[in-house]
C-alpha cells in the first residue's frame, strides 16, 4: 500500500529504529530522542538497568549477570519486547503521558528498502506495544532524501546513498518514487570488523569494544587518502600475554583493510547505474550522489566515490539524522508534492456544452511511496 502525505500528516510521532541509534520525532516538539540503540539488562532479575548512551558505555565492562543487548540489527527489530522497553525508557514518563492523551495515536516509522514482511511486522508490533493505534511505514530511502533536501518530487534524477551501521542502501529517485535501488549488507560495522581483524592478525593486538571509532577519528587527517601522518599509535591488549600494549600502526595498511569491504559498495553503485534509464543517468552527471548516514562521515569515502564514479559526491549537512528529519517534515506538512494539472481536452465532450470529467482547476497529487502494505491498526 502506498502511504500518502495526507496519511503521514495525521501521525503524531515518528520513529527511526536504527542499528546504531534510535531517534524519535514528536509533532510540535521536534527531535526528542537521539540515543544509541542499546539496553543493559540484569539476567538474574530481568530488570532493565540502563538504556542509550549509558548502556553503550557498559559494553565490554559488565559482570556476567548483566547483558548488553542490541534489539535492532540492520534496521530490523530482532527483539520486540526489548525494543519496546528501550523505547519506553528513552521517551520518559512525561512524554509517554502526553502521547497517551491522543485519542487515536498514529505513528510513522522508517524501514529499510525491500525489507521482508516479517521485518515490517516486527516494527509495527514494536510501536503498537507502545500504544500506537495505527502505524505507517515509510521507506528509509524516501525519508532520508526528503530530510537532506533533495527534490524527490521533481521529474529529474536524484541519487542517494544511505550508509548505515549494518547496511548500505543506494537508490535513484524521480517523481517521488524509487526508480531502482540496491541494498548491500555492508556498513560501518563491517569496516570496524575489518580494522579489528587487521590489528589482530598483523599486530596481535585486541582492541576494546569502544576503540574502533576513535581509531577512525585518528585517521581523519588522511582517511582513505594518502595524505597525513604515516603512523598512528593504538592501545589495546596483547593476544598472547593479555597485557596492555601500544603499537604504531601503518595507516596505509589500515586504508587497505578498509578498502576491502568497500568494494561491495562500489559494485552496488555500478549495478544501480547499469539498470537505471539513460536519461536519469545523464541527470546524475550534474547532480551526483548525496551521502547520508553515520558511516558517510568516514574520512575519504566521498573522494573515493568521486574517483570511482566520476560524479560529484556530497555529504548531507546532518547525515546521521536525515531519515528522522525527513519523517518529521512529512508529519508537519512541510513537504508539498508536485501538482499535476490534467489535460482538460484529453476526454472529448460527448454532447455540446457538456463539462469535462477533469476540470481545469483539479490537480492530482503524487504521493510519496512507503514500504509495501505496511500499516496496521488495532481496533
């Protein structure tokens, strides 16, 4: 089912359940929640100890009776009950009371492109458990394109690349719809894993669970480019002795390790361009690729895409929050679809003086699509 902008304007809250972060947008209040999708649970009592940033700090530092869970993987809810408990605590009691006052609470949520019905149903059940009477699912690619300001409703091609923690989604949009898209199971987590394996095999060093991102920040001076410092000092644990040790890592070797998982991303971009109509590809030569998502900030990735495709590449102003901002813009009615004026003379009059069935002042709206058949209502 195609979700129109009119249906989205009736929603009260929008949720972006990502593998890395969970964001909640409330109509009239803006972005109210932006926290990591992590929850810490006491396995003895079942009590929820912490959620969000505090729970993420506990990763790798907890005793055996405390489990740090991630209820969302690759944009798909894998633990519905834990996701509901995490959302309740992230929203807080005051905001939950405000939402419960709505007579028929409507919610909108983003889902990855081409997600299966079970994944869509899991997202719906998560929000229904929080009190939503109706849930509208919107494709992440559409929401992200709206959030970064792309003219998705125009009859010109716009290419967007959503770089998430678990997946990378690439699509060409035109007239408010997805012309062609590709979903690749490679994201920021795969890049982290490549760095961890390189340090383990080449330097016999184990990194703490929170140290991979700082390593990428240390490479920000050169990133995927051959500029900047030649070596970076990294602290970790020795594989053999278990003692703390520091090594000086060759950044060129780290760049080679990062390049390996990105090869699949380049193949996905080529596949999308190969099946895209030639007229739209011609538009992309000027417009280029818009990068969104937290992993889009990997230093040097944009230049790598420019060299591989020969097209201009831009990074959104707030790449990590484009999806939820796009949903919020739809909820608040700040997005206007292009109005098409039907041809009044397309249907000839059968009788003199008879009026056409399509009056000249009646325009038709082009709705923005969402995930197929993804709304649920609890009666």
